[in-house]
C-alpha cells in the first residue's frame, strides 16, 4: 500500500495477485517474497462460451502493507491489442503480456482486485514461452480468480455447522460442490464471502479456508448488533481465523441505526488498521446508504472499500436510478473504492448474458480504471 491505499502494478488488460507471509506481495527490501503458488493444472473450460466472465490475471502484484519503495512495471502493446513478453519490473517481478478478453465488454481491459492476507501466498504460476490460446478468441491458460462467491454446509455437514433459523438454503453450496464447479470452469481460486445462511457463525467458512488455503480466502460478516461481537469479533476473525476482509450488511444494524454509528465506525477503522477491505452490500439500493459510505471514506481514507454487485445499481430507466448510478460513478473520486462486477442477475432486467449492463461496465471502466474493478460470479 502507498498512503494507506492499494498499490497495483498492472497493465489494464492483465492482473495477477500475490501475497507473502508478511502481508506484502512486494518485499520491502526489494527481494522476492516467498510464495506458495496455486495449482495450475486445471481445465481451461469457461463457464459459458458466450460470456468469458473469468477475468485474466498476470503480471501484477498486490500489497496490503506499504512497501518501502513503489514498484513499477514496464509494458507495451501493439495497436491490435496483442501483447508480448516484457522485462522484469524494478521490484524483481517478471511480467508478461497476454491477449485481451474479446467478450463481455468488448474492451481490451480486464481487472480484479483480490484482498489476501498474511501467512498465506497466492500467485499466478510462471509461464514461459509463447502464449497458448485456448477456448475462445483471445483467451489463454492463466490463473483465474473469482472475487465473490458463497459456500454453505451440505445437509450432512449441517449437523456440525447448523444454519441460522429461517436461512436454510434450497440449493447445494458446499465446498466440495464449489471445487467441482471451479475445476469444470477452470477457476483456480476464489474469495468466499460469509453467507447469510450461517449469519455470524463463521465456523463452516473458516473450516473451508483452513482446509484449502491455496484455493480460498474469506470475507467475514460484520456483527453490529447490540451485545454482538463488534470490533472484538472482527479482529479475532481476521487475526485468528485468517479472514481477509469484512462485509458490511446495513440491514444487520439495529433498527434506525446507520453504519456510521459508533460500532460501525469502530469496525471500519479497525479494518483499515488491519489492512483488510470492507465490502458494502446495498441490497435495497445504493441511495439508501451512499451518504454513509461517503462519510466513512472521508473519515477513514486508509480503509479500502469494495462495492458489491455494482452497488446494486440497475441500468437506469428513471431519474432515481440515474442518480444512484451517478453516485456510484462519483465514488471513484475516493481512491480507496473498488467495484465488484458481480451478481448481474440482481441488477439486470434482461436474461443472461445481461446485455443491458454492458454500457454500465464501460462507464465503470472509464471512471474507475481496470485496476479498480473486480470480477466475481
């Protein structure tokens, strides 16, 4: 991080991520950090041949602690968008070029920011030689990370990891089920967000993170309830249970209270202190919460913010929807804010492949830049 904000070294069309056992993917001394790379022998199949929605990762490092010196990456691209290998960056990292995605946005840009934590490493495998294009034009074998998904216990596992009353799932979502789907889709790793099905009981997700540390990192769920875990539980989950971020669900706050109340600000500040991001779930619309989010950003500029699911902004058809969308775009003025391109079924008015959202993605790209957009299912 530089000045308390994420430092990324990436060409707009590519992004990889890595960590070291000391929070930092870029060693302060200038040496290469120790890494535990993800397995790379996964199939190249995509979730859907008509929508290449697994973003490409390579040639970038991500830090959650301020390195002593800012690393840079040298790159160049031909006019047709094809890329060739380039020399190593000043930080000692080698970088390479890949062909851009030619689907979804129809733009030569793909980006994701994944927050990962101390004591674990996650890095794209080194690939030498020429680019090997696989399924789909412009696609190649590389590490693919899903920035947003959920898991919950299977019926058998629920005996040990019970669901919150009234939140029993109707669909399968166990870790084994997820791993099978990831293998079929060619996804190498993912960010698991604590599901409402288990509410504040993080034991199931925690067990999955410990069982598959090379595959997953997790986001816990903030507990702002009266007499709840608050800051103390948040710190325990990050420090002891190896969660890598926290989600703020405003509908879990006591009735009539805002995320800017005492416990909300304390948890938001603690996240910045621990150098983990805060994700916001504005399920009933951004306009209900955007003022609170801006207040937190202004007061705590060193806390990274993730806007889940395009801020739950629908393609604007009314003045109110247009105002919400403009507020999301305006949040880009806070350099700590990132946006997740995810859960399109929640914001689109059209069936897959959600054509009405494509212009929105282009606007987000123009406002935030590729380095501040994350792809998630």
